[in-house]
């Protein structure tokens, strides 16, 4: 009996010992005794320099990789994206004509951009137009620096720390130069001479797009917060004024000057292949991530925010347009959903980097409703023949987006130190004034120059194909080919 008692006592002592040891260990881990700190050892200067160089090189590689990917995405928007979207909306006899316009402009505008377009848009110089520093790609590509005694890659500064090669910046901006005149083709589809379209696109790109691009993104009269800015300049993250308003307003001028298609208003002109249009809209949606998020010119958190805003606005636009059809016509259409998605993408373009994702939903929904009205009620009331609704989607959607940027923009009201000296309301009021001024300037400039160009070309080359050629279709009359549609 006693042995059992002693065994119990012994076990209890062992247990107490273990508990005490555990508590002591926990106390040591929680509050370790002070230990004299070892003197700091400074890294060797060469090692520190090497580490910084490696970090900078990695950052450059990351930014550059994203920007080259964005170049591909934006080019993808023109063909196959826009080519499929527009190609499905025209009649079968004109599908190759529209696709040829998109494909040919990819090549033609690239050459113009390389020869003089980039220099006029982004060369230094006065607030009105760029200089000729980069004519024929001078100073853009890698060159030998005799002072440094080594090859040098010209860089384009992004923000305060990030950089990308100037060649990458040229390529990315060149993709915008390609798609903008291609958007206009939707207004004069099925009736404009191909030769006149070529000359008009070159002149319009040089005399309308390049100055506007310089005014907004090249430090000109509409650059936000610039020294020469009118009314404080405009917030245009990815091309609301430069791309969509300019092309949309020009599209309206083209439609009015050229007149209606033969049979417009009494002959049926339904889209020949909505499968093409749906696929094209999906391609545009995907490509637009490069268009908007790539316009940050860096791979960072702001690019992610622009990416999210772009996606949310497109989704809201598709649902809103389809909902309008559902309520007013009884059925939502695939064409309506596709058009609404594009309208949402257009509307968020100027605001993508300045608004948060939730306001982007509101902007997309408003774009779906407003652009639906522009492509139906407004178009019917005034009777113009904007064949593929380039004005109704891009002109109206771009204008709406530019104005709403002044309403919903938040980041632009805050300075680099994180302060908000103006207050959000006062800041947005000032921004809204600048947005309205930029919209008016873009409308007037694009409309006047486009009207002059069209009148000159009509007097010299002629704008429209003959009646026989229009009846036959541009595929055969302009290109000597005929499309064979398998789906």
C-alpha cells in the first residue's frame, strides 16, 4: 500500500517539475534576456551597388514584359477583334471590304507612326504639336553613345521610379494610332472608296490624332496640370478624348457628309453574321485590358485597379443595354449585349486609372443606357446613316466617360504626399470643368478638320463608290474578291 502511495507522490513531483520547466521555457521565449547587439556590418559598396542594379533590372524587366503584352492585346483589338465585330454587322457582300480596312490600317498606320507620327505626338516642342526629334525613329532605338563608350537604350520615365524602353513606349502608343481610324470605318461602311479611305486615314491621323495626342499626353494644351493647360487640362487615362471622342465625332461627320446607303430606311439591312460580331466583342473585351491597364505604363497596383475598373464597366454595360432591350422590346439580344459591353469599355477608358472599381459599375451601366438611346432614338430622330453606330458608341460613350471622370475621379484630387488640400468636392469640381473644356475642344477640332478633309477629298478623289459598285458590294467592286461564309 505504501509503495503505491510513494509512486503517486513521485509521479506528482515529476509532473510539477515538468510544468515548472515548461513555464520557465515559455517565459524565456516571451521575454528573452537582453543580449548585447552585435555591431552592424556595412555591406561592401560594390555588393550594395550590384544588388540595386539587379533590383532595377528586375523591375525594368517586369514593367517591360507587361507593356509588350499590352502592345499585343491592343493590336489584337483591331484584328481580329474589330474586324470580326464590324465584319459581322455589315451585309455579306461587304464583309471582306470591312475586314480589309482593319487589316490594311494595321499596316498603313504603323508605317506613318514610324516615319513621323510618333515624333509629332510625343516629340518635345511647343504645346500645340511635337517636334521632329524622333522623325524616322531617330533616337528611339538603341544607339552607340560615344561619350559613354557603350550602347545606350533610350528610356521613357514612368512616374517617379519606373522606366520602360522608349522603343516599347513607341510601340504601345502606335497601337492606339492604328485602332483609332479603324473605328471610324464603322460610320462609312459599305459605301466609301478604299483609295479615299487610305488617303483620309493618313491625313486624319497626321492632322487630327497626332495634335490631340500631343495636347493630352505629350504635355500640350490639354495635359492635366501642365504649364500650358487650358482650364487645368483633362484626365484621360487611356484615350477617352484622344481615341473615342475624336473617332466618334469624325464618324458622325463622315456619315452626314457621305449621305445614306442606297436603300437605307426602307430596305432591310440586317447584320449578316452575329456570330462574328459576338466573337469580335469578346476579343475587344479581352484586348481592352491592355488598352486601359497597359496605359499605366507599368506593372503595379494602379494597373490592377484599372484592370478591375475596365472589367466591371464592360460587364455593367452589357447587362444595362440588354436590360433596356428586355424592357422596351420584350427580348434581350446578343447584339445588344455585345454593343453594351463595348459601350461600357469606351466609357471607362478615360477614367480607368482615376476611379475605383465600384464607380466603374455605375459608369458602365450609364453607358449601356445612354448609348442604347443614342443608337436608337437619337439616330432615328436625326436620320443620319452611321452604318455600325461608331458615333453612338464611341462618340457618345467617350463623351459620357470623359464627363463622368470629373464626377467620380478620386485619385487625381490627392497629391503625392497623400494630402487632399482642395477637398474632394472642390477638387472634382475643378476637374469636371477641365473635362468639359477638353470635350468641347476635341469635338470642335475633330469635326472641323474632318469636315475640311472630307470636302477636299470629295472634290478631288470622290468619297463614294458608284451606285453600281455599292449594289454589287465592296468585296467584288473594290477588291475583286468574294467572301465565303461557313458559319
